[in-house]
């Protein structure tokens, strides 16, 4: 069996706690790998290594940093397939989807390559007599990233490229369910010339996370995962004096107005609900059909969903893979099984589905629930599986009120041909990311990603300008170079005023 160890100080470091977690191939159900789970002492040792590396990396020139980042970009580009294969083997998503994940992560490395312009400070000359003022941004020190299973390469890349470009050193604690991609990302960074100790990967579970949250040597924590854990991370790390951004779960709605192109809306709903088997924080999990279009839209979604090919992620014919674990598959199935009792019409029931020859895989088919009640479990919870709920609203206002009543506010989309309605929606909807005829509005790298309400705890969204702000702190320098000919200013106990 393969063992995934830590990557600390530019090399593999064997787990010392004696604790290992199982990593399963979701398509076969076989445990293929064990991952080392770090103790608090191992976390502490990694923080010391990162602290030591920070002493020089924090002082390194922008030229030195960008040289490494450009080399890293080229290596990642050359290794897209290899990284995607690691993702598929442990996460289960199909290879094309895994390649998409790598591409979206690469965007942030490309953004980091341009850190020279992003980190330019501001200067005001002659704000007062011979006084100039400059604003600069400096790194924080050692920062940590804790990431979820559903994007084992992209979400770490939302964090560490910008963190290290800004001069910090980084400790990544990836999901223990699919840990291999993180090590590959770190190995390639070392190959690209990133000095030892700047990017470290420490594997583990709650023990390692809580050790990071309590460690006085960690200045900031970026987290992406489920809402209950995001809340815990935000509360605990804040109480320990750290800067925190904690992105949580979601229930993303798609509002379809009566004037929308229903074929385009149905295509988008199917792609966004069932892509990656619904295990995306930006998956559309609720469609709100406005007016009389509901029956026609549901029928169009059903026709398309029935044709999706489910199979192992490494089979080029598969469009959708298995779920991450058998337990998660069973939980997803329970929502479908309970839906009719809670008032929904079960249009498609994906429970009980299996793939011949791979019966132990974590399979489930596509489910479509219509006329779902807002107080039902299938609507209220983030299911995180291939289950799409359809709700009906009489008017645009009723649809918007329904969406705004959700405790989540990650992404949302409107499908319409009416520019005025789309504009209203942008302004009235309570979510951090909005798509207009775009079902999965994940912002490009140079804008920031983040939700509202229970989908994000903290002030900063992730990557883009917010990312650079999160990984740096401001300093303002006020300078006077007196002219010796003018003599001394003399003592003045008044509060300094500008002249
Ligand atoms: P999770 O919250 O279970 O785990 C995320 C990380 O937290 C992992 O590294 C895990 O080891 C750690 N962790 C788990 N339980 C912990 C505990 N009790 N104490 C401390 N650390 C703990 O999330 P997941 O199941 O890996 O990922 C799926 C979730 O992530 C979904 O809710 C999804 O919406 C969310 N997600 C959100 C975004 C976003 O941008 N908002 C992006 C991707 C995923």
C-alpha cells in the first residue's frame, strides 16, 4: 500500500505519530493508500521549519520570488495530466473535470507571477513641509491553509501561491481523504526553486488542525470546507489572535424567469448540478422556476440528466464519477429516500445505482426532486451530491425572497433575456457571487472568490486583491528630511498638524 507522508523543509518527512488514515479509490471502494496523521508535536516542528525559512524568504526580492513562480507555472503546466490523475484516483471525479480544476488553480499561480505590480505601494510627496508619506504592504510570517476534499489541487492553489508571493511561508493541511495532489504541488514548487521550508504540507485530521489554530507561530489561517467547521476555525483562530478567512458550505440557487431560453437553462442546470457528482461548493442544488415554466423546465432537465454516463473517473466515456466515501453516498441517498415523505415529487431517483464490475465503488445515480418544500431536509441541508431540487415561485419577487431566506449565500444565478431583471437581481440578491446566464460564476483569479452569510466567516474573500490583502499587512511611513539651513523645529507639545 502506498503511504503519503508530510513534505516539510523541501523533503519528505515520515509521519512520527504512528497514526494513519485510509485513502480509498472511490471507483472501486478499495483502500489504496494510507496517509500520515500529524500530532501536535509534528505540527510544531513544521512551524519551526517554516519560521526559519521566513527569516530569509520574507526578505527576498520580488525578482527572486517571481523567478520561482514563473518556473513553477511552467512545471504545473507540464504536469497537468499527472496532477489530474492523482485527483481522479483519490477523489473520483472524471479526468476532464480534474484537468479543469488544475487549470483554475493555475490561474492563481499566474496572478502570483504578477505580484510585482500588485505589491506596489503608494507615495504622497510633500503632504506637509518636507514631509512625504508612503504606504507599503508586508508579509505576515507563517500562514496556514486547511483545505477540503472536493478540490484537492485547486483550493490549495487559491491560497499558497499568493501567500508565498507576498513573502510568507506556508503550511498546508490538505483533506485527509485525497492527500496526494498536495504533495505533488509542493514537490513541483521545490523543483521550481522555492527554497526549503517556504511551502510545507502537513497531513492530518482534527488533531493537526487544532494544533495549527492554537500555535502562536501561525499568523493567519485560510480555511475552505463545510460551514460548521468554518465557524469553528473562525471562532478558535480569532480567539487565538490570528487573522482568519473561513469559507463554508453552500446551497446555490438558479432563478429561471419565464422569458429565459429554457433549453440553455436546462443545459446549465444539469451541468452545474451534476458536474463532479454535485461535490462542488458552487454546484447549483436548487432551481427556482418562476411563473408557468416549471413543468417544461423539469422535463427538459430530466431528459438531459437521464443521458449522463456514470463510471470510473479514469474512463474517458464517463461524465460523472462516484462520491468520495460510501458513508457520504449513503447520506446523500437518505435525502432522496426521505424526499417524498416531506412533500417532494421524485422525478429521478438515483439511489441503488451501481457500475457493473465495480460494485464496491461509491456510486449513486442522478436524482431530480420537484416541488420541494422549503422546510424539507433536502432543501435546507447542503446535500453535496447529484441531487437537484426544483422549487416554484409565482413571481420574480417571490423567487428572490426565497433565495434570500437561505442561510447560505455563496453563489447564485439568474437565467433570463431581460436585462432589467438581471440588473435588479445583481443588486437585490444576497450572495457573494452572481451569474447572469452563467450557472457556476467562479470568479477569475484576478477577482476574488467568496460568499456571504454562512458561506464565509471573516472579512476577506479568497484570491484576487482580497487574497493579497489577506496575506499582507499595511504600514504607513511618514518621512521628513529637514533642510539643515532651516534649523530645528523646536519643541511643540501640540498634536502634529500639516502645514
Ligand atoms: P470539511 O469541513 O469536513 O473538511 C475541511 C477540512 O477541515 C479538512 O482539511 C478536514 O481535515 C478539516 N476538518 C474536518 N473536521 C474537522 C474538525 N472537526 N476540526 C478541525 N478540522 C476539521 O469539508 P469537506 O467535506 O472536506 O469539504 C466539503 C465542504 O467544503 C462542503 O461543505 C463544501 O461546500 C465546502 N467547500 C466550500 C468552498 C467555498 O469556497 N466556500 C469550496 C470548496 C468546498
